[in-house]
C-alpha cells in the first residue's frame, strides 16, 4: 500500500487518525487541506460533518431544559460512532455514516 504524499502515512492510517481525532475538528481539517488522496479526504470530511453535528446537537440538548437528559445519550452514541468509524477507516472500507455521510460527500465536492 502506497503512502499518502503529504504525511508519509498509509492512507488507512491517515483516515483512521482523522476519525479518531475527529472530535477535535482540527486534525480532520488538516488532513482535508493537506492530503490529495480521495479516501483520506472523504474520511476527514465525514469526521468533520459527523462530529460537528454531534457537537451542535449536544449543545442544543444541554440548553433545552426538557431534553437535557438526552445529551448523555448523544455523547455515548458519539463515542460508539467514533470507534466504528475509526475501525472502518483503518480496515480500508469507505463506509458512510447514515444520513451524514451523504452530506460529507456533497461538501467534499465543493471543497
């Protein structure tokens, strides 16, 4: 397997790192800007869209008094999703997160 040009990492490793460190949103943005490999860019964009959405959803739930209980469930779902995405990226699978994966592909075409 060929190394990604910019970082010297294998594309699966770079994609897995962009999802594993996705909640920071900084690492996926760096991979999106620096890498030319379509696989790595897809996983970076999907990570940005997914964890950005989960972050916003969590804040909305926290500030709504009635639904604040669900913020913990969103956090647990986010951790599980983080692990699944990292595993799929590391295995070389181009798996889309339901609903959000389609948005990631649309945004990736615009970037």
